[in-house]
C-alpha cells in the first residue's frame, strides 16, 4: 500500500460530518424552538422596561430624585417579571459563551467536512 493512501476515508468524513451536524443541532435546539409562550406579553414588558429606563435618564437630567427612584424601581419590577415569564430574556448562563464559540467553530468547520457546501 502506498504511504499517501487512506483506508476508510469515506467513513471518516461521514463520521466527522455527523459529529458537526449533531453538535450544531444540540447547540441550536433552544433557538429553533417555535413555541414561545407569552410572546406578546414579553414584547409588551420589554417596551415598558425601555420606557421606564428612558424616564430614569430624563429624571436624572432634571435632578428629580423621586421620579428617578420610582422609575428605576418600576423598571426593576418589570425586569423581574419578564425574567420569570420569558425564559429567552433571562440572564445568560456563563457557559453560553463557550456554547457560542463551539457553534461558531462548527459553522466555520462545516464547509471543510461537508462536500459541496460553500464557504461562509
């Protein structure tokens, strides 16, 4: 056998491809979930939080401490309520950065392991 000949090259490529596809699917599964309960309520809460945060800035500019404190308290209440009701707005898990890195690496590596896939 020649030194440059590979045995089972097709099976190795298939295993790599399946590994990349499975890794991407596992990481992207929460993003692909279609059923998001309370979607309208989550959007409404997000708009209200933005409004009260804007009011905090305005109150600070006008040196109105009572208005600033009340607006800040209300924004925090709405943020807590949104975090309980809408899981997509919860604080990110510290391991999410690692998952994002793995997803980006899988996306970058996919064209090398999947024949015919254009480079991204």
